[in-house]
């Protein structure tokens, strides 16, 4: 009976560790996304949210942004997110009009003349 109790305890601890690791991974991914978006002058405020929502809307409505139709019926799109201080290349996955994933691939600073 004691072995069963220890086994269940170990399973609970393993599940808690897995959940914790997933939380920290999402947190790091969010921090990385935030850092990249901030690097081009887009911040977590009303104006920044408008820039991002407008870019995503343009991407969804631009047939030329389609990079690939995925096997599960979703669509991989490629676009640029333009901020006041640079540009980011984005890959987004859409299920119809529903945004599933945003991946930031890189950034380029804009030199002001």
C-alpha cells in the first residue's frame, strides 16, 4: 500500500512539474515576443494594440500573404509588422478567420534620416 501511495505522489509531483515547465515556457515565449515588438517601438498600450490588430487584419485579408495551406485545413500566412522604429517578419496560422498562432521571425531597425 505504501508503494502505491508513493507512486501516486510521484505522479502528482511529475504532473505539477510538467505544468510548471509549460507555464514557464509560455512566459518566456511571451517575454521574447514582447521584447521583439518593443524593439520596433510597439508597446503594450492602446496605440500598440491598434498597430498589431491592424496588421493582423491586413494579413488575414491579403490573399498574397498565404504561404502555405496546412494539412489540417489551417493557413500559414507571412507578413510584416511595421512599427515606428523597425519591422518584424511574422508567421501566423489561421483557422478560417480565427488566429491560432503568431510567430515572430526577426526584426530590422529602421534608420531615420
